C-alpha cells in the first residue's frame, strides 16, 4: 500500500509526488492487464488468483492514494492562495529555525523572494541583534509549546520607524510532536499612533481647560471635569441642553447666540466671554475657543468648545495697570497717568476753546514730620491728603500723587474766558488749601499742615502737558519762597527767573570744569592784633563778571549739588596751602579754616576724603579747622559726632559757624567735640548799642567759656565792637576792622 500522507505532500514538492504516484500507478495497471490476458489463455490457477487479487487491491490502493493526493493538492492550493492573500507577514520554520514557507508580505518586508528565503534562517538576512531575538523567541515557543506574543520596533528600508506585533505558535505533526514554528507579524505602527493620539486626547480632555463637546444641534454631549468645577455644575445639568438654555443671564445668552452664528458661518470663534457659576452666582471672564467639526462632505457634525478661566489673569492685568498708572499708597493717579491725562486735557481745551488748570500742591514741612514721627505716620498723612483732594474736586477734576508730598489737581472745562477760568481755579485752590489745613488725627496726636499751591492755566494755544507742568512747578516754588501756605499763579516773570537760574547753573558747571575758583583769605587775629590764622573763602573768577563772592553762587551750588565738587576743591586747596606754610617759619603755626556744607559732610566717605586729602598734600592735620553750621548737626547728631571724632583722631579741629542763628540746642552743643564757636555777624553788627544783641553775645561767650571752647567773633568792623567783645572775654576776631578777604599773595605779604 502506498504511504501517501499530508506529511509526504508537505515534505516534497507537489510535482514530484504526482510524478512518483503516476509511475507506480502505471506499473500496476500494466501488470494487471498482463494477468487478464493470461487468464484468457489458460485456466486460472489458485496462486494466480491470489496474485491477481493482490495486484487488484494494490491497484485499488494506488488509485485511492492518487485520489487522496489530488484532494490534498487541491486543499494545498487553496491554503497557499489563502496564505498569500493574508496582508500580515506569515512564515513557517522547521525545528532548526529554517524557513519552509513565507508569503508575499514577508517577501516585501525583507526584500527577498520566497525562493531566496526557503532554507535560510534569520541570521542570513536580519541584523544580528534582531536575529538573536527572533531565535530566542522561536526556542521559547518550541520549549513551552505555547503561543508567544512580542512587539518589535525597527527601521523600514525607507528609514521610517515601524512597530510590529508578532505571534509565534508551535507546528505539530500528526502525532502531536513539534516539528517547527509558524509566525505572523502585523504592522501596528498606525494602531499605536492612534492609541497614543487617543491617550493624548484623553489626557487633554482631563486638562485644566474646560472642554464641552456639542452635537450638530448645539446640544451638550460631553463635558470634562474642569468645566464642571469651573461652572460649579453637574453633568445632569448640562448633558442634552444647549448653552443658551443653561445660562440665566440675558446678556451672556445673547453673546452665546452670536458666537454660535459665527461658528456656523465661519467654522471658528475665539475670544473673551463671560460664564456663570451655578452655586455662587455671578459671571467670571473666560478665554474661549469654539470650533466646528465637519465631515469629509463638509457637513458640521459636532462643535468643540475649550474654555479657560482667566479671572486671575484679568486681576493680574488690573494689578499691573494699577501699579503702572496709580500710586500704591493713595490710590490716586501717578505721574505717568497724569501725563497722559494732561496731554489729552490740553489737546481737548484747544479744540473746545475752554480753559483748564493744573494745581501743583506741596505740603509744607512734611519732611520734618517724616524725620520726627516716622514714615508710617507720614504715609497716614499722605493717604488722608489724597482722600481730601478727591473730596474737594468731586467730578470737577482728577487728583494725582507724583512723588513724596507732591500732589497735582487737574481741572478741565472751566470757562472760555481766561479771567473767569483763573477765578474758578483760585477758588478751587483755596478750598484745597483749607481742606488740607484741617488737623490730622494721628497716632501721636493731632497735627496740622499747610500747603503751597502753584497754578498754571492752559487753553491749547500750542501748549503741551510737560510745559504746563513746568509752569505749575515754577509757581509752587514761588509760593514756597514767599513764606509757604500760599497760592501763586505762574507768570512770565517766574519763567524768566527760572531761565536766569538755569543759565547761572550752566555757567557754574563750566567754572568747575575750567577750575575758575580761588580761595581768598581773611585773617583771624587775637586781642594783641596778631594774626593767628585765616578763613579760606571761595571766589568765582568769571571772565565777564569778574570776582563773584560766595553769597552769589553758594546757595545755587547747594540747591544743585554742585557744592560737592566746589567743597572738595576748597579742602584740597587749603591742605596744599598748609603744606606750603609748614616750611615757612613765620607761617607754620597758622591755622586755616574751610567751610564744609551739610551735603558735603553727610557723604558716607567724607572722613576718608579728608584723610586722603591730608595725606596727598602732606599737610599738618592739626592746622586744619573745619567750620560746620548748625544745619549739619540737626538731621543726624550721632552720625555727625562719630565723623567728628574720627577726624579729631587725625588732629583736625572743628568750629561751629554762625552760632545763635539756628537751633542752638545746648543738648547737642555739649556733645559735639568742638574747638571753637563763632559768633555770627548778625549779633556783632549792632554792638554795643543793641541791648538784645549784647546779651546774646555775652551769653555765647559765657557758654563757650563754660564748655572750654574758644570764641571767634565774625564781622567785627569797629573799634567799639572789638572793645565790647574783648571786655566780655572774647579774644579772637575776624572782620573788616582788621582786613577784608584777600588773595593769597596779599595775605602772605601782610604777615611780613
């Protein structure tokens, strides 16, 4: 009997099996026909009969086998067609990992034909790292007899990253023994991307932004948790309803309807819109994007709305605006906002032909309050001033704080007539002054303040806001100069004075650069008429005006800060002169006094400046006398004393100038490490006739004597003045009676 089984068919090519069976069948047929002829010629013998029956059975078996093969061959063809039709990658391997079969998808994947693959292993055409992985999974399949599932990523021939899902199953024969493996690989790159997109979409749906999905009829299909928390609603309140059915506010409802029409028409809308909170009520701002989802045919199927609560952002924007345009302490407009408002006000006044006014308000003596009571009390006053200004102006104008204790009131639309407008502005200014003069109830008790007010009018006419502000500033300075607690209007004369001051300041700066200063020396003599020293007094040598005395430029230098370079020059010049005197026997014992301003002395490095100047000049420190006024001491007694002690340690001496004209507090006078007190010329001029001046002079001399301080009388011009002072114990003098301030050459010549 022929041994033809499906295993035979699988082990040899179909054509070889068919040829083998055909040959055997033809041989049996020939044998059977020969037997038939033999039977016809002679009687059938028993053994021939048995042989005939055996051949018949053999022929019948051959025919059955052939028919079975043909049936199996048909099944094989169908199986092969199905094998090739499957789009996934298929293959079959034997027990040693050699390929027995693969489909066209496998051929495309590896770039080889089936004929090139059969009999090969993965190591013949796969990278070594992948071949080892494939071989290991084959062994696992064979050893366990289970289906093995794996995923691989590799680069396609085109360079794209491709991801595969692979399943391998054991291949068994009729007895159940494992004779190989069968595998299928599926490209899951798009599926993974789709899953990733779904994961991202799910994560986005649960993001902090509120998301609402609506159908084509604008009914809510789905909302995320963020939207529910944002609106304080539940899904039951929203699902199946339209947005206009959900909101209660008519304005919001109208806004939503308009948005819906825009999206229907254009497919997209983005902007700010209000939403409502269900439980707490009230609308809150959101930034919302609504987009239509359309089918391939262009039909709108859904709408997606994404909403962000921008309450914090709006509050932050408002805070930024407040910080940028409003004063943090008083809540009034700041300088920047005032500038914008004034610009528009001036332009508007030109168009409307109606006057407006700027009132510049400066609190009198506010600095003293800050220094004595602290900034907290000062802030309390400034806040109250802001409230009073707002109350005074009402709807007539706006108030601003532009820094420190400076406020501005802007009044528009006063009148077409300039005279009438000025009258109204004056009335408003007087009302403000009266309101600010009402006592302030402070922590330390009630305090009262006055205000200096400068008024500048405007009516377009080519003016700009900056010009008007400058004019108001000039006017308030005039009000302060007139004694404070006053109101002054700007006029051209003020402008002329300001221009003159600007010119003088410019000339003074040029003089500093060109070193057009010189020290004049006024002798200081004792009761015997002997010169024991001098005071160095600065003079400005102007090419046009000649020698300018200090009274004409020192006040300007103080206000502009130019006193610092002038004071340093005076100190350096004095030290250089002391160095020269030290080598002259008739001048080596002279002392030289120089005036130091409060601003110069208050510099943190003033002690170092003096020390370095002395060292650089090589001057004897004990011959230098620094003259200070009482204004130096008032602001910081402790700090002044520390600096004086540090300089006295170097040998420098100190004199208190203009004593009696300032605070003249015995408390600080006793603490200061002074060497001399100088009686101001105002108390000397009327001696001995004026009893009050005489009493003051005697008191100063007695006080100095009790504190063991020397006394120098300034401004001595007559013999009677000298006699009176000398009679009461003053034995050092300075004044025209002895000599006027003179150049160094004249001073040194006078000593001879």
